[in-house]
C-alpha cells in the first residue's frame, strides 16, 4: 500500500526505500515478504523527488539494456539536464529485466512525476546485503529526507 | 613569463588551481586534452584545473547523448570537417579557430548537488573573464553567457568519472552559414529559419571589439581561483594524464564512439565509460521528414518544424512564445474542398498571425477553436494536430 506524505514541500513516498548515494527510490515490495525480509522477485527503481528537483528537467536519458548485470554503485545509466551529463548509479546489484520506454522517450516526465515514471526493474543478486545500505522505514525516510532538503536550503541552492 | 603567479606551485594539490594553456591544438586534441585532464582530476593525482585551447581547424562536436543523425555527416565529410563526440552535454556545435575554449575541472565531490546552481557557480567566473576582455557579458536566466540577447559562449557540462568539467567557448566571431550547413535538416525552409535565428542570437554583436585572449585567460584564472578559494599556478599534464590522452585519442576517432558513444569499440577498459548503456534515439526529434525536428539556437530560443502527412508547421520559439510561424498544407486539397487557393492562403496567413506570441501549449487549442466544423475548422485542426508533435520540453520553460 502506498503511503505518501508532504515533507518540506515535496510529495514523499514513505513506503519505499531510498539510496542516498544515487537519489533513487527502490520499491522492494515485489521481492520482500510482509516483514520486509528479502525474498526473490523484482524491484522497481526511479528517481526520487529531490533527485528530480536537483537535476532539473531531464532532456536526455540513457539506461543499461535489459539483461545487463549491474553492481551497486556502478553505472545504471546517465541523464542530462541543463546540458549537464551525470551518471545514474545502481542502488542495488542485479540483472536488469525491464527499462521504462516511456521514460526514455520522454525524460521530462521523470522530472514532473518521479514516482509515476519508474526507470528500471531489476532482479537483485544480493538483496539481503544491499537492503542494509538503503534508507527504509517511515520515520527514518522522513527524517533523512527532511535533513537533505534542509541541507540544500542552508546552502541556498534550493528554494524554500 | 607566465601570466599566473608561481606561488601556487608550492601549495598542496588541494589548494592549487592548475592552469594549463594548451594553445593551438588539432581539433581532436582540443577535445581529448581536457577529457584527459578530467580523468587526471578524477584519479586524485591532479589538482582542480582551468585549461584553455584553440583548434587549428574547424570541426563539429556533438554532445554525449545526442544522435549523430542531427549532423549532416556527408556535408562534414565533403568539407573535411571531423565530427567528435564529447562526454559532456549539449547538441551539435560548429567549432573553429575563432573560438577560444576553456574548461574548468574539479572533483565531483566539491560540486554542489543542485545542477543549475553548480552550473551558475562554474560559469560565473567566465563572465568576469569576458568582461575583463572588454565584452559586456552577463549570465542570463537561461544560464547562457550573453551580450544582450546574443549568446557569446556555448557551454556544456558533465561528470567524467569522479570529476566534473564545465566547458565553454569564448566566441570571437561565428560563421553562421558554415554552422548551419553541418546540421541535417529536413528542408531548405527550416535551414533558412535556423540560419536567421543563429544570426540573431549567436555570436558577438556587430561592432564588438576583438576579444583580447590574454586578458581573457588571465582574468579567468583570477576569477576561478577566487570563486573556488584556490591559488592559480601554471602546470602541465601528469604522466597519467598523458596515458589517458593516448587512449582518448583512439576512442574519439572510433566510429562506434562517434556514432553511439560506445567506448568499447576502441577496446577500452570498462571504466572509461559505461559500456552497456542504451543510447536511445529520440525518433520524434530526429525525424527528417515527418515527426518534429527541433534545433536549439541558445537557451530559450528554438526553431521547430513539425510535419504530418497533411501539413507542415514551422516557427521559432523565443522565451516560450511563438514567433514567425509558417503553416502549409501538403498534397491534395481534400481538407478544404470549399476553399479556393487564394482563400486557403488567406486563411493560413490569418492562422499564422493568431499564433504569433502564443505559448506552444495554447497554440494548438487556439487553432482548434477556429471555425465550426467547416473547411476552415478542418484546416486549422489539421495544423493543430501537427503542432502537437512539437516536444515542448525546455522550450516553454525558456531553457
């Protein structure tokens, strides 16, 4: 069940996991049991709202092809906004099973609807270990997100 | 004598801004040299670096994600213009000796996470350099370095491994005709639109005094050292960077890299670039006939041509508003059986006038409100359907 809350001006899904290193959200509901313990299945990955905001409107997006083996922290793709190319880093290790052709065709949608426009679906190879590196749980996610926004606002690079 | 003080050479690397003026270099090296610097800074073995170069001959550069279909490679080949793909963003650009290139490269961890803010911070010192060189430049809301409405500096940026590089070119003069000739465009009408827009919005205004390159490079070093809190000092490539340079020279001439940005073709180690990244070809934007072709002239200024089987709509968008719209129907007159040719031309003129100054988002709606089910409505609705093909990303926001 989705659980969305407005946090510091952003619509934030509290039921998802987040990778602080890559600005990506990870929906593990397809491969964890009711207690959140890892099982088999596929995770869905997308750009989180703050990642979308700090990137700007995406003009270009490239993603690894289905079947590609990616490792946590390694390249998952690249994106371009404001003529600035940056890497997309994989939040989990595993095999890509699907990429969102709609996001590839219209990257700007990722900016406007970061939760609705997922990027890839991935079959994790070591979900148990990788889960520990993600920010998870309603209170933890809320606190972590607030702190990120505050950080940017203190630097004066994000509007109030 | 070096224009930059030598005191920085004794400082630790993290406090130095290395300044390298490569001078005149081949078109290939005018790209690969700064990519090698980025890899050196990424390795941590080289300090943040401000570099300069000027190509000895003209060529065409294309951004990391962009399709080679946007470049008329036949024309480039006939003119002897090489085409090189860079690892930073932006579209196809015509580059020549009348442009002084500069690049600022710093470790990625030192770059603020908000892309627009990072870009403004790293382009700001270049504006100071322009001004020191006698050019009254400003960084505008679309993050372009301009004099009035005219872009006087192209730019692109990217994270290359663990370094971020922002590149720019100080445009001393610009050969608009040659630049337009290197673009693959669907017809001469659009070519004419692109040329007109480039003449209006790219290059220093007529009467601008010649840019003093030495003043520019000297002022840029001063402005970047101040902005970054570093001390500028002259430097040279490290041995590791020279090794990167050798490999980059091979990669950049590899047909596979040029066509698709795939470094594997040059038998490169995987760390040079992500080898398995799908490069999406945005067919709608690249279509030569049918679909929509858009050319960004500068931030906030685009030329578009949208075409269906039934109609063609062309125009220029400035700050999100349509200027100089041109509409025509193709082929048979099945759409307007009740209209004589003269009446049709009058109607098209009226519709073009209606579009002037409208935002793209409202233009199609305005056309669809014309007439009430008759011939005029059919014509206007067909043109509205054509305008729907235009990708409004960036155009409406003025980016």
